[in-house]
């Protein structure tokens, strides 16, 4: 179906929108784009809507980074926006009729830009396909609802009356029924395959699970679009929602866990075994463990992300694995039958889903292709503890910047761009003197 046909069908189903919200995912997982009057939809169809290619790679503040070699240093050339098939849907929270659609920038040859995180994930899925394999994934996303703040630099506060330890409390879900039901209803309108919704441990913290899918790009789209949905729905009710990795020092952070298995050409799970653990599942686990340190800068992209790797942070922080063990970086929730799979538990909810999926699935593929051997599990009496992942953003970033694995999965050029953007972010944050330094030093020294 062409986008013109898709748009016509949308209008027949929901009525003609007043605007189209064109959504482009940048390196940070931030949605950027344009509002296009629906009366100008032909411009999108004919490839007449453009954005600078550098829009794919700003820092977290939205600024160009000269060291990427993009932006004004090369004249800031445009890419042509084209709709991603199957992503057109209503905007449930909009006050006026609106539709939203994912877009990608295409270069003059007609190819999707190599700067697109979505394209990078598509390239990896193609690598599985060339081996006759098809990954299947299901993500879990955690988020906090917090009181609306007067200033962006104010610390978050939980909604009034919530317990410090919610921990699957059904009364907490009931208390937030209006917001949570609207999130579920809006997700259904957007076609997002949500599964269960729970009250997570922290005050005002919730987790959504999605159904398993072998459409990896759609699964990543789901995670990306869901974050936008939650922030907008929660804002309608006078609160804020955040997927920040560690918004509170004393409460659990927000994670993004990914369940993953692999199908063969006949649609059979290659990890399926009647008893024990299939060697291919152990190869996949080994590949993820082998690449975890090199790719930590993807799993933990920002300064705040590294607070999840500190002691007593309620999150796994080492490259290890276990059978149904939530202390492990890689958990095997099921090892037999068609649902045999691994769960990667390292990512914060602040990741770019396309890049995180690429890193996790890429590690699995590396292990499967090279038949890597996994170390002993946490459940083994002879288990030897692995050193924790680094708590240093700078160390993780520099390891990523020099990594051959990162160059293989993301392309050397994109790896270098990613590192340049993060270094710029790091530099800007280091130039800001935090209030704690004034409190500790200004009146005493």
C-alpha cells in the first residue's frame, strides 16, 4: 500500500486530520520532525518535505555537534522525508484532529540515510535473514509518574499518597486508573501491542510489557512511540512522566528489558530444547556477555544512566547470566519449548530503542555465528563473579569509540558520530556547577 492509499484509508476511518505530525527518531531517541497541514499531504507524498540530515545527530540539548562532521560545517544539507509504511495513526491526546507518522530521511539516491537508527537496526535484521534466521523480541519499559515541576531543573516528587514500595500493588493501579486506562486505550488506538501493566517498586513507577514480535522494526517503533504516548497522556492529567534511567537516588531506576529468541526458516525457535539449555541459546548469551562492555555506551547513553550501575541500585550491573535470576545481566526465563529465550536486563529506559535492539541482537548473532562459550551461570556452585560494568560514563564511551564490535554493528562512521555527540554532551555537563558544590564549598572555603 502506498502512503497516499494509507492516508486515504485513515481519513475514511477516522476523518480527515487537520495536521500530520512527522516523527523522526534522532540518535538520543528523541522524536524530532514537523507538523504538516493535512491539506499539504501531497508534499510528503511527492518528496517535497525536507529536514537537515544533521537532525539525526544532535546532542541531548538539541544542538549541532561540529565534531560529527555534520551540520553547518558541511553546509547542513537536507534529506527528503518519506513516510514509514504502516506507522500512520491518530494522535489520541491531541485537542484537534491530528495524525502521526514515522518518517525517514532519504538521500538523493533514494536510500534511507545511513544516519538513521532505524536503518541501522534494519541492516542487522538483514544479517540474520542472510543466515535464514529471524529474531523475535518483546520489550518491557519502566517509567515514573511525577508531580508537575515549576522549573525543568527542579527535582522530581512522587504523586501524593503513593507508597515508597509499590511492588505489584493493585491499589496503586486503581488509584491511577484514569491515567493508566487512557494510556492503554491510546496504545490500542495506535496499534501498539501492549500486554500487562504493573505497579513497579518505586513510588509512582509503572512497567508496561509488549507482546513478542518477529517484526523487529515495528517492535522498536512501538517502544519509541509508547514513550511519546505516555508523556503526552500523563501531561493531560497534570503530571509528568519520565523514562530517565535514575530519577531518584534512593529508589529503583527505569529499565528497558528485552526478551529475545530466534526462529529458523521453518519458523521454529532455534533455542527450543526438551530439557537443559540448547547450545545455541548459550552461544547467544555468550555473545551478549562478550560485547556488553564494548556496547555499554549504548545501553547507558547519558550521564544519569550510570547511576543504575552503582551499588544497591536495584539493577543488574555485571556481564553475567542465570536461569530465572533477576540479579543477572542476562536472565533465562524459559529454556525449553517454543518460548525458550533470553532476557537482556542491562539497558535503562533512556536508551534509543533502535540502537539498543541492534546492540543486543548483534551480540546474540556474534555468539551464534562464532559458537562462543558462556561462562558458568550464577546458579553454578563454581560460579566465578565477573567484574561489574563501569560506573564511568567516560570510560564506557571511550571503550565504545575504539570498539571493533561497535564498528561492525553500527558502522565505523556512525560509531564515531555517536562518540562525538556523547563527548560533547559530557563536556557541556561538566561545565555546569551543580547546586551541591555551592552548598558544600561556597560558604566554607
